[in-house]
């Protein structure tokens, strides 16, 4: 059962990744800001910050937030597939991120929970600082690999733990 959950989750997240790329390509064909038309109150400066990470780490200048921006600007946005992914990702992300960031500001305990939850994700993304992503193929391979790594961390490991606990009781 555990292997099925991991395989299903991997396939699901790969499909989501490819959807975001295709969605981003459709959005990128028009004006750069078209992807954000439905996001009221979110201006360009706000979108340039990683709002959940900024709220979690306390500043847009925190090293973790700067690393996220550098990966986005210096690696992902340098390729068509990376740009398409970011366009689709931003459309989804900014539909809920401002609310999460606001909750973090209002509740210090929630802020710490979010920070603890996103730290492994940010750490895994730091792997991109050590690879060359100069081609479309490299962006796709590393992108899908990171998605699978994070599926393993956030879905696979908890699923295995839950299954293990259920078997004992």
C-alpha cells in the first residue's frame, strides 16, 4: 500500500508540474501581468517577494527568501519552461499566499508551524544552486526531480509512518 501511495503521489505531482508549465505558457503568450489580472490588490513589488517565506523568516532580505528569488530570477526565468512554470505557479501561489502570510503575521504559533513546514522545501530548492540549468531539458529534469523529492518528504514519509502506526494497532 505504501508504494502505491508514493507512486500515485509522484504521478500526481508530475502532472501538476506539467499543468503549471502548460498553464504558464498560455499565460506567458500575452502580457506579463495577465496571469495576475484576477489577483486584486497584488502589485508587482508584492509579487516579487516570496510572501509566505518573507512572513515566516521575518524579512524579504532573509537569506532563505533571497535564495528563493535568486533561483527564480537567475535560473528558472532564464528558460522558457522555467518561465512558463513560474507563471503558472505564481497564478496558483498568489491565490492563497497573501492570506497565509497575513495569518502568519497575526499568529506567531502559526508562523512557526509554517516556517518549520517550508524549511525542508527551501532546503531542497537550495540544491538548484549547485547544478547547471542552462537548457530546457535540465530545467525539466531538475524540476520534476525536486517535485518527486518533496512528494517523498511531505507525502511519502508521513504516509509510511501512518501505515506503520496502523499496522501496530
